[in-house]
């Protein structure tokens, strides 16, 4: 029996809970493997072949190949593990976060220095009249690394 998750009603937000952790276990393990230089070299030499060594879902592998960080998070990726993927592609955490919110790195930096994202807007999915208030949230930016 699934637990009631009131936090699932936050627009544009995926909470990394136990269910997400289980779903993304191999995706996150793949990301951790990129801490070793030899694994980064193998991955960059043939991304698909390296991904196929991991028992991830095809959807997870495609999200990695697409460099779609928002999709990786929806599929169980944790941003702290995904940061290793970004670094492998030469991206800073700030560049990654900007891409995930639809901003340039400079826009993202300016927003954070100004105090962060404004709280205006829907605070719960149900506020916008959504007929499916517990749908999987979608990211606001492209979230593309590549």
C-alpha cells in the first residue's frame, strides 16, 4: 500500500524520497562511476556502450544520452549524483541548474544572488484546476546538458 505523499502536489518539483531512490538506484550508481577517470574516458569514448553495462531502464539511458537532467530526475536521478554527469561533460553545477530552470548560467546566478526564485504562482498543483493533481511534475527548463 502506497504512502500518502502530500509533497507530490508541488508544481515542477520531484522529491527524492525512498521510491525515487529505488527507481533511480542504477542511474545514480552509473553517475557515481564517473568519479573514476578511466570510467569517464570509457563513457565519453562510447556513451551508449558504457550505459549498456548498467541495468538501467531504456528510458533512463535515453535521458542520459539526451543530456536531459529534468527527465533524469523524474526517473529517479538525484541531483548530487547527476552533478558527476554534468562535470564529465564540462558543466558546472550552476550551468546545470540554469539549464534545468530555462535560464542561462548568468540569469540563474543573478536570480540566486537576488534571493532565489519568487514565490508567486501556484503553490499546489490543484490550485491551477489540474484534473490530475498528483501527476508527475515536469521541469520548467530544458535541462539539457549537451
